[in-house]
């Protein structure tokens, strides 16, 4: 049996190294979300192209993840199962990210569409090579119920700085004192983001300790034949994973909560500019930035510390339910606190709505690690890579659908990005979806998790049985 994972306490330096990887893991999608506005606002792409560019690369990424999980779980190497993929994946996604934003308005819309789609596919494959083994690293860093939460709290706390930094790109992109136009700004910012966060993505591969698997006979050989044949095993693993009731609940709840949020997240810029400032992007100034940055600051300094405390006091599931309930209240507030002429008022809603996404992955990643123990007790295998890949497959598949729905909603309400004025009801339609879709997704997630039963007591009993089994095997 593979002995990749460590015992209980993880040194702070190892947690920080994992957290720096999370900063890169979150900065790339955060920057993509900001930069995507340029495609419709400055380069003239219609909303259907925007939807396709969200959808296709993420679908490819989602289907590549389980394959990467199988490869990562069965790699024999002196460096362990994960590290070399984290290193290689960081290079691919960093370079591809830089290239895919080198778009020029002098080229045709179709040329820019095909160019961006091509390198976006390469970027997302690199992201998969990096992220699947990286996430599995986190699952196997500790056996302890609460230490797992501590690892994810620190990593999510560090990762949140991506969402604090990224919204300020809007200020740089649309300030003529910085750049003549947003597409020029994006080309330059992409070089800095791709280079700096590619290096940070390498940190876990370099500094997180991992035991050699070079002579581990329990791992399957990785050849073209076995990897191709692994598709059948991946399908089997997918069925086995979803037969695990607690894991199925984690996946479905995350799917609805995260992707309902992402379906409308791209509307923030448009609502602030067109509703609060009547279509004047220059007058909107830093307010689109303050929405994203304020939410991230609330998550970093209010939500995550409270979630960490709450998970120990009332257990992970109850902490999840409370946090998601608070976020529903926040989404309701956002409908009432977007007030033309008084943009500062929406800031009061940000701490409340931030509890939803701010707590989601902190708790869900910790609970997924508990599920991996449950699976090992039942199957005799450590499959962090497969479970991590399947969990993130659900996230990315949903993210792809969310991107497609973003374009559909914009078309349905007749919103025209870049137009000086909007048709009657277009902005109101965006606002209705902006609050309504996340409320619906969050309520579904709460309903799904209501009877989640992998408690601390049960998790500790599983851990004791696994430890006893290993003692007998030795």
C-alpha cells in the first residue's frame, strides 16, 4: 500500500508552501475572469463567442482531469507521485496564459477567437496537469481530522489574495494614465501574471516533502496501453466514488453553489458600470474593483478565520450550513443595496455574501480528505488523485456550463456589452439573475448537505481502523 500521506501535525512551512500553490491556482482563473471582459468590451466579440470561450476549454479540462488523476495516483518516481506534474503543469499554464492574451484589435474578430481558443485549450490542459496532483498533495498531507482543516484554512487564506489583487486589474486596464486601452493593458498584465504565478505554482513541487514511490509495487504501470485502458477504470472509479454517499453530496453541493455564483460573477462589472454609473466606465472608476476586492478582503480577514473556529466548535457540516445561510442573506442584500448615485452602499453586503464561496472550498476540501480515508477503508486503496479529479471535474464541468449560461443570459436579457446605452429591462434582467441564480444554487447545496453524516466521531473511528490495519500489515 502506498504511504504517501504523513501523520498528524504538518510544519507551518509546508502549509505555506501549499498555500502559495493555491495562490497561483486561484490567480489564473481570477485573472481570466477579469480579462475576459476585454473580449466583448474592447475586441468586439459577440456574446455567443464569449460563451463558447468559457465553455469549450473547461469541458476539455474537465474530461482530462480524471485521466490526470489516474496518472498521478500511479506514478513511480523518486520524487513521489505528484511533484513532477505540479512542476511541469505550472510551466505549461504559465506560458500558455501569456500567449493567449496577445490579442490585437487590428486582427479580425474570428482570428482572435480562434487564436484565443487554441491557446486557452493548451492553458487549461496545463492547469489540469498542475491542479489535479496539487490538490491531491493537500489531501495526503495529514491524517488528522482537524489538521486537514488547518491546512485548507491556511491555503485558502493565502489563495484569497488572488481575489484581492485581481480586481485592481480593472483599474489599470481602464485608466488611460496607465495604458491607452484595455486590450493593450491585458497583453502587458498577462506577461506579469503568467511569469510571477508560474513561479509560485512551482513552490509546492519544490518544497513539499514526498516519499519515493519508485519501488511501490501496488501502483499500476504507466504505459500507453495502461493509460488508454485506464479509461475503463476511470469510469469504474467514477461510479465507485459516486456510490460513496458523503462524497456524492460534496460534489453536488459544490456544483450548484460554486457554479451558480460563477454564472453571474461576470455581470459585476456591467451592473456597476451600467446601473450605478449609467454606462460610463471612466466614471465607475474603482467601484468594480472595490466590489471584488472588498469581497475578497472580507473572505480573507473575516470569513476564513470564523470558518476555522466554527469548524472546530460545531463540526464541518454545521459550519457549512451556517455559512451558506449567511450568504443567501448577502445575495438578497445585493438586490437592495445597488443604488445609483450611492455605490458605497453595496459594500455593506459584501461580508455577508462572501460567506458562501469563502467557506466552500475550505470546508469541502477538508471533508474530501475525510472521504478518502473512508474510501481506503472500503477499497484498500489511496485514491486522492482520482477523488480530487472527480471532485474538480464536477467543479470545472459546472464552470463550463456556467460560462455558457453567462452568454445565454446576456443574450436573453438583450444586454449589449460596449454599447453606450442598453435596451429597457436589460440591466434589470442582469440584476435579477445576479441575485436570483446564486440564491437558488445555494439553497440546493444546503438541501443536499442537510443529512451529510461523515462526522468527526465517524472520521476518527475510520482513522483508527486504518491505523490498526497498517500495524497488522507491518
